C-alpha cells in the first residue's frame, strides 16, 4: 500500500495522533465524566490529572502489546498508593470512576490503534508489536 518512507512517515503521524488522543483528549474526557460526579471529593485534580495522563499512556502501551500484567500492575499500584485516602465514600467513588474511565478510554483507543495499523498494513509496526509481545516484558 505504501512505500517504506511513506509508511514510516504516515505511521509516525498515526502513532503521535494516538498518543495525543491518550494524553490530551483522555484528560478532557475524564474531566467531563468526573464533572458529572460530585467533585467536592477534594483537591484530587492537580496531581491526579498528571498521574492520569501517565496512567493512560501505560494502559495504552499495555493494550497495544497485549500485556495485561502491566495493566494489572498499574491498577494495583494506584490502589495501594491511594488506599489511605479512600476511606471516605465520595472520594472512593470519585477515584474509582476516574480510574475506570481512564482504563476504558485507553482500551478503546488501544484497540482503535491496533485496528488502524492493520487497516493501513503497517507491517513493520505490527512486527515490532509482535516482537515486544513475544518478549513477555512486564
């Protein structure tokens, strides 16, 4: 479908677009969801947004490499780190809604990315993902 240079350029743009979707648009989407929840849970938005961006990027990496252990590890670490602050019901619900919406968004975008690289026949990206998947790196 593409020659090598065109494929590399177009696939690089595609990768950057999906990273933009994960980091920037993911934050906006989660904010919209959390705005519908009672935001009086406290000042979780400052660092929580930064953590959420990194979290979605790692979820995305886990999805496209089919590394479900990485995703489980992120969920576990995030839960352990926030455990003491989750004793209030509203804060726990706010945390859970934010975490699950980030995870769901990342899974959807990850599978859209996988579909796009197969649709456009980016074989070298598919080969890279297959190599990473076969390494079983957590």
